[in-house]
C-alpha cells in the first residue's frame, strides 16, 4: 500500500505530530510506502488566487498544484492529520483542498451532473480537539463528518474509510496518550486490509 499523510499543524512537537509519526512508523514497519506532506514545513500557499483560476481555466495547472496532485495520484490511502480549529480544518489545509482538488482534476461537470474523478482513493482522517467543554455534543461531530465525508471528499468520489476524533488531548495523561497511540496502530492495521 502507498500511504500519503497530509499534515496540518504549525506546532512541532505536538500531540497531533505524534499521531502523524505513529501513523508513518506503523505503515513503514509493515512494509508500506509512506510520504508525509507537512503543509507548514513545505510552506504550502493556501490561497487560490485569480491567477490560479485563470490558469486552470486554460487547463494549465500551476506547478505547486500539479506537484501535490502527483502525490494524490500516487497514493492508495490518504491520511489527513490535523487539529479541529473553529469547527473545521486549519486554513492551510482548507486552502490545500481548494487549490489541489480543483475542477478538471478531482471532479468535473456534465451539464448539472457532478462527475467525481478520484473514485479509487481511500481517505482516513485523524483529528485532535480542545478541552471537553468545547465539543460536548455528538451533533458537532456529525456536522463535521458531513462536511468532510460528503461535501469535500465524497464530492470528489473519495471513500472516507475512517474518521477518528481524539478528544480533550490537552487534558490527557501519559497513560491515555499511550492508549491513543495504540489505537492509532490498531486503526492502521484495519486500514491495511480495507
């Protein structure tokens, strides 16, 4: 399996970066190829500019967008690892999706019909959240799931095979963190056979 990890968190080290590293190490240890795209590290430009749109409309993709699309094409499984900020993904990741998953690459229209173009791609999402008093209701997570599973990745034909929230990680003890890392390893085991 070829696993692509798209990581979006400026803080290093962090609990989120530890999840990224556990994912990568577990895939490696089981003989799978792994590429990590750390959006802050590579200084990815998240702004979909007028120039980008005009270029794409003429079927000329900017080099940085094409580079990321090559990684998406390469991968069998794409793991998104990021903290939930303001009830969604960090702006750098939202901009990545806006710039990379563009019309003509991730989807197209035929009349009023949407044609997804990334149907053979599987997605796993790993999120960390703030203290318990921020996300108390499961309704919040259902809303987040609808956006990611249906409105973003599903729109492009991608299959979200896992979406895991690690809640209240600020308050987690070392034992609880170790249990979470064990769970991440267990999830990877399931992903490798899906």
